[in-house]
C-alpha cells in the first residue's frame, strides 16, 4: 500500500473503520507506521492548462 503525499498537509487524519460510528485519528507518521505502507506518492497533481 502507498500513502498519498497530500495527507501530510494535515496534522491529523480521521480514518473510518468498522461501523459508521468508528474512526481513528492518525498523524501522518502514525499512519505510515500502522499501515506498513511502502512509502509516500504524489497521487494528486495540478491540472495542466489546455
């Protein structure tokens, strides 16, 4: 699994899990460690003018 670089712009991210009422709060560093991600990638990019 890879993590999106744009998540680093936020101090924490709330990740949904299980039921509608369940969520976890992670810092980018915690998310990387908990997910055993392969690394960070730039999924989003600025649109190219036409």
